[in-house]
C-alpha cells in the first residue's frame, strides 16, 4: 500500500499525474493519522515533513519512506523562530490583502519558477483558490518548519528504507540532499524540474519511485 500526502495548498488531485504511471494498489490520504498498518509513505514538501514526523513517532507503521522536496526541519532555535515569524507574515498578508493576493505573492517566489512556467499553472492556481483562507493560516501556524519538531536526529535511527527526491533546479534542496546522503539516505535527482517535481516531471518521479520500491522488494526475497 502506498499512501500519498500532498503539499501545502495542494490536494489529492496533485498526485494524479504521478499515480497514473504507478501500477499496483494505492490510496490517497490527506492525513497520516488515518494510517492503520505499515505502508509506503510518499510526501511532497509540507506533506514530506508530515511523513517524516509520522515516521519519527510511529516507525513500526512505516515500510518505506519517500520524501519529495521536503525539509526535515530546523535545529537552530534562532533560525526556527525566524522561520516562524516569516510564516506569520504570510498569515498577516492573507488577512490584510486577501487570499488571491497572497497566492500571487506565494507563487512569485523563486522556488516556484518552474511551476509557473507550466501551461496548466492557471488551473493549478484556480484549484489553490478553493482553499479556505482561515485553514491556510491555521496550517502555517501548526505545520511551519519553525513549529514542527526537527527530524534530523531521528533520521539517523530510521530502520526502514528511505528515498529523498529533489529537483535539478531546486538549489536549496541540493544542500538538504547532501546532508541526508551523509546520514545514509538514498537520494536521487529529478531532471528538468524545480520544487514541485511530482507536477513538473511526474514521469521521472514515477520511474525513480518504482525503481526504489522494486529494489526493496528484491531485498526482502
């Protein structure tokens, strides 16, 4: 069983381009709390942080962990507080300027340059507009990397196979990849993509995930 956890502002439909290329049974969930038995967790960005947090707290319920463009957390307390305050500014922007203005500025960040170039970005933006602004604010305040516990130390103790995928043009996550590789995590690059690799290059993402899962299945025979 594969369980997918979408990223910030996203929804289950974000996984459709990737899922269409993955054979076998799957289940798409919005919340890791619904997981009842050992599964393969696939999480993107914020969803990756949730997957890491779940795996840290419930390691026996994870068979494989696949993280797409996710930051395992911030250890330094000063940097954690700085990130929390940065996210709080977005909350104020939503309240003071409205949700559409927030989305326009959010996706104007360099992190989403490749996503903005997609021909279907207008449809993606339209889907994001369906979010409840108050729920988005609550998500910022509950799930910010400045609030969630860091998972870096826990990763060193993971006994289940873990894969980290990141985009060729997602410079920040190249640095995260280097740190994870030193901890023994398998890492792989997705070409011609930035941060939203499952939307920007779902074919290569699906291939890397299949390859990883097939390797794990072979190891267990």
